[in-house]
C-alpha cells in the first residue's frame, strides 16, 4: 500500500537527472512518467483532481509501491506554498 509521496525539487543542471534515474530503480518507488513531473504546482492542474495526478505515474501498483516519486523543479518556480 502506498504510504507517501516524495518530491525531488532541484535546480536545472544540478544532477537531478542522475538522481531521478537512481531513485526510480528502487522496486517500491513509482516515479512519474515524465522526468519533469506533473504535479499540482499550477491551479489549473490542481483542479483536475487526485485521479488525474495519480495517472501521471508509471503503472502504479498500490500493493507494491510504497512511495510515489515526483521529480519537478517547477515547484521551485512557484511563489509561495
């Protein structure tokens, strides 16, 4: 059963692609389909709802994957959270 969502918020050209590749290899981690994530960083995406967000991950098996993993440097561009 999935228990957490992990975010990797990194600056461009700071080694995030390598980190994403390494972290995504863990069998209990389910990464997003895109290395740039999808996330709820914009109001229009948040309004699409939880099911839309879950669909942005690779084939997700809640029995196998304990963590959803979203790498997204766009979170660092947003004003305040």
